[in-house]
C-alpha cells in the first residue's frame, strides 16, 4: 500500500495545476459578480433619476429593464 503524505501531495504537479485552475476560476467569478453588481447599481441610479424627473414608473421600468414592482419600490413614500 502506498502511503502518500499530505506534503507530498501538495508538492505534486497535479495539485499545483488544480489549485491554479481554482484560483483563475475564483477570479473570473469575482469579476463577473462585480460587473453584475455595477450594472444593477447603474439601473437603480437611472431609475431613481427618472422618477425624480417625474417620468412615469411604467416608462422607467421599460427604459431600465426592471419590473414595475421593482421601480415602484424605489419611489419615495408620499407624505
């Protein structure tokens, strides 16, 4: 029976390759997450600006590709 020590495994080429692939994949996921968050922030900012200008919520929803319910949640409460 072959007894492979953990340190031997960590020093292997296969381990290093898998670790490098995991790091690249993690970086790609992080970059994608950042892009999606930025895109959402842009939509929210645009929707708020349109609403402040008095644009109808239905038009805002269509313009920023959000649901009407999402846009309505951005409207300030009426006193």
